[in-house]
């Protein structure tokens, strides 16, 4: 519902009163402009405000139901859901996910939406995801770092480098892997230290991810080894 002069032909009469009111006209002025009594003008304003309030409530319910439906899907069905959206639906869905990450308290639902942010690959989510890398819940941290890596913003390099110090080996693996895609020259030194100095006690799959990323970075920066 567009409440504006450009949509005047599709609006109820009381919205004309409301639009004049939004332009800072007084009730008395509107009364003279519209040739209505002050009581009728006040009635129009009440109707308009109640209508807008009800519309906003229904809109919020719709958003919540979309997120609830999405969260009920399997991983494969979520990917299909995202893939089959129109451009308009896609943009609105990103807003819904953004709000969901801010509002959801259930850790499992939050993890799903953070994973989704990674699939959407939008840097606007990063400011919400960065703080989640410090959560006590290791799976939350793992998915947060994964989403950061998938989004692939070069501003995230230092975050992924710090993630190599995480207590969870899967988190370290994810960070090592994604540094191969967006890492800087300083990342090479950090990954080399991981491979050489921690080889005796680091998990093999972490070391393998670090080595694979080193090969990518050597090629990217034309470093011969």
C-alpha cells in the first residue's frame, strides 16, 4: 500500500485528509481546504491512522510467517527457495533475514539465518555477523566464519586470520580455507606459521586447508616456492 499523492486514485477519501495533515497542515486549515467540519477531519485522521496501524501489523505478521516457513525447510529446500525468488522477493527476503538475525533468540534458528546470509553473499550482513564469532557456542562461531568466508569481502581478512586462533578446529579449518580466496600477503606468513610451527599438534584437516590456501595465495601474488 503506497500512501502518497502519486497513488491518490487508489486511496480512500480519508487518506487525502491524512496526506494534508502529513504536510503539516492544521486541522482547521484542512477543514477549509476540504470543505469539511473539524469533526469530520478528525474522524478522517483517526480512520487513516487506524488503517495504517492495521496494515503494518499484517505486514509484520507476513514477515514473521515467511521466516518461520523458511526455517521449517530442509537445507536443500532453503537453497531452492532462495534460487526461485524474484528480484523483488529476494531484496525483501534479505531484509527479513537481516531483522531475524537481530531479533531471534533461538540459537538453532539464528544459525540457519547466519548460514543464509552466507548464501546471499551480501556484505551488508557482515556488521551483524562479526560479533557472532565471539559467541561461546562453537557451532555458531563456525557458521559465522563460514558466512564471512562465503561473502568474501576483503575487509574480513583480519577476522579470518584471528579465527585461526579459535579453540574449535573446524572453525580454524574454515578460516584457513577462506583465506585462500580473499587473503592478503600478510595471510601467507600467518598460514605458513600455522603449517610449520603447529604441524605436531594441529589437526590434519586444518593443516591441509592451510596448505591449499597457501598454494592459491602463492599463485595469486606470483610467489615461487
